[in-house]
């Protein structure tokens, strides 16, 4: 996985964003931790399973639905199934070795 440090991506308030398997990280915050890299690797696996475009369509759709439900953009983001899987397992560095395909479905 390629990591690019930038002063523009992701937007302020976020540490990293994974776009098509390439991670952009806020330059001023220094190197990404092993946990954040693992979080982004989980997202890359999710993207591969849904052939990238499917991931983004599902992600944005679920975020909009959760935003309507929670009336809070950040809470909506934290409750997207993809994010719930990644946050819950980003400290388990063997997770991807044992994860079943479409494992995110357990978090929707």
C-alpha cells in the first residue's frame, strides 16, 4: 500500500484517507502509526471485495442514511459498517489473515 503525505488531503480533522488503495495522510501530523496503517489496509480489502466503485457507492449511501438518522456527520461516519469493522479491528494486526471475505457485512 502506498502512503502519500500531503498538506491538502485528507481534509482537516482527519488523519488519513484511502483512495483506491493509496493512502493520503496529513503531512503535519507525522508518520502514520501501525494501527492507522492496519485500519487503511482493512479498507483496501473492503474496496477490493466491492471492486472499488461499489465500495464508494455503498460508503457514501450508508453515510447519508446514517447522517439522516444521527443528524451528526461525525457520528454518521463512525457508524458506517466499513468504518466500524476497521476501527474495531485496527489494533489486531493478524485480522486480515483470518478475516473472511465480505467481513464488513457483519458490521452493517
